[in-house]
């Protein structure tokens, strides 16, 4: 039957499209329902890829502004930024990647069913796009509808002056000033972008420190660097109201001591987190267990309704705090596809999921923070090493930050690695493998790190953990 499949995936983000490709590779007839005019979901179209493209432009501008130090000759040219060209290049990158996903669908004989998918019971999905059709999944439906920006009570997002990340990536002109609510990955990345572009940036964080999910030492280092760059940081501060005008936003906030303050900025970016996309899915009618809009799943991603699984940003477990990360969604997509095909390889270890934040300086982390390890009862030890000591870091002119290793005393096992500084989003891969292999600090010490590289900081941090850093 034309509308009968082994697997029907709702959503084509990094969870959905990867699940579909893996299912098709394993011989399952697969369809993906996607209502957007392009494949790839938030990550490729409005999140990971376009924001990182802007960050690369910000880094290039940083190098150009230091042209004398680098021995560049620019004549009398004024160093500035052509936002039209910046957006053109960003959009070209995005289009190339989303077109690539479409080609992968054709290669793997995956049907893209255009329209909005709704769970209709008995293994069926109703798809509406002008007209309605019904798809049947013989084995499993995979919900991968992802997440969307959310606000906080009392803050009305008008998408003109009070905006989300969706609007921020498309601003045609560089704001003179911007206030950013929230200092998770989205908040600090846009803070880095706009500050480098020349905006006055104010970060507002309700909790006592920025990037609050990171190790406390990482938070402190980033705040120091941001302040040095001229970014204003307000921690322990609650936004109580925001009123948009024709050209600016007036923000009222409460400081830690209870004092009310007024801030004025050209834009207010609300970066206080993302919520699940389930409102039009028919999840409640289908009998799915929902928690604050998220779909509850078990360790194998099955929901409470037979024949329906869910992955990615839209899910929650009994254990709170499921990370909303593109690469984790992809890993979950592969895991659920392999389980459906009968090739299950065991549950994902969520203590070994790397996190990358592409602000300046970059952050890469995996495993337990020092505080988390102590809370779990480990006898914790640490070792750290500063990037600025390295020859490669000095050559690159990127000398801020450090690598910190968290390990337990009894067996010398590495519990977490946290880094802030140059190439940290790449270097975290070595740390992730170390945790995956239950590596000890001693084994990392005996691993030879090439010279001159940024990765030497990882090896030196291991030496420091045993009290024997060579270059510190």
C-alpha cells in the first residue's frame, strides 16, 4: 500500500531525519512527516548552523580588527561588517545542508510527506497539507517534533522588539544595544555575536551565575572574560516587566538585594529556554503521558502507548533534565531505529553526553561537574591547566581559559572534563571518548598529545591532576 510504512517519523530535525536514515539503512520502509518547507528542523534552519555561521563571522571580524598585530595591510579601508553579505553567506550554508538532507532521503528511499502530522490511533498518522491523508506505521511511529523558544510569565514576545533566537538570527542591522534574558548556550552565544559586531550587550540571569549548568569554575572564567570584553552581566536578577516601544524596549528588573532597576535597549532577546512542540500533535488524545507538555518515555524511548516512540527535545524521563542537544537527538534517533530493527545496543549513558557552547571563549564539557560528583558521594579530586601557557594558543592569539579534569580518588577514574578556551568545542571529543572507555587519569597522562596543539592542555591537565604538570 502506498501509505503503509514500517516506520513513520514526525519531524525532520536532527533527531527525526537521522532516525529515518538509520531505519532505512536497516531495511525499514520509512516516511518522514514535515510541515516546514525545508528539512533539517531547528538545528539546520534556525539554530545550530545559522548561529555558528554568525559566530564565525564574528571571529573573522575579531581577527580583522587586530590587523596590525597579524601583520595585515588594509590600506585606508574601514573595517566594518556588511550584514547583507553575512546573511547571504549564512543562508547559502543553511541551504546547502538542508538540500543535502533531501538528497540523503532520496538516496535511502525515504518518503518526505509534506504537511502537519497528528497521531490518529492504531498506528496511524493523519497528515494535513491542504488535503488530508492517513499514513500507517506497521512497526512504529517516532515523534521527533523538537522544541521552540518559550517566554516567561509577564513578558510578551512581539517578535519585533522583544524577540527570540528565531528573529535574532535574521536582524538586518547590527543593534546599537541589546539585552538578553538567560545565559544558557543561546544567550551567551548571541551575547558574543552582538558584542563582537559592536552592540552594547547586557546579559540578565536569574540564577547566581551565568551558564549555570556548567562547572562553577567555567562560569566564573566566562564572566571574567565577558566583562573584559565590555559585556554587562547581571546575575541573580529577575526581569519583572518589559515594554516595547517603537524603537526600544524598557525593562524593569529586580537585583539580588531587592532593588528595582530600569534598563533600556534597542532589543530584548528572550533566551530563557525552549519548550516542547506537542500542542497540535494529538498527543493527549492518543493517550500519551505528558509532563509539562513533554512526552514521557522509558530508557528505550517507548512511550506508554504501544507502537509510539519519541526522541529529542520533545521528551522527558523519570530523571529530570534531559539535555536539548542536536547531537543527542541524533544519537537517540539511531538508538530507536536500531531497536525497532532488532539491533538494540543498550541505553544511552547521559553522563557521557558532550555539551558545546560556541561563545567567545568557547566551552566544551562532558561528564560530572565537581559539584555534581561531590553530591553523588565521590571523593573528588581535580587538575587544571591554562591554555595561555601553550605555544599553539599564543600563536593563535587565544590565551584565555583552561581545561579542568574531575576524577575520583579511589580508582583514578575520570568523572568529567570541563574546558573553556580555544577549540574547546573540538577538544571535548577526546574527553568524551575518555569517559566512554572509563579512562583513568593515569591513562590520559600516558596518552601522547602532539605538539604544538591545543590538545596539549588536556594532557597537561591530567599531569596536573597527579601533581606533575610539566609546563606549570
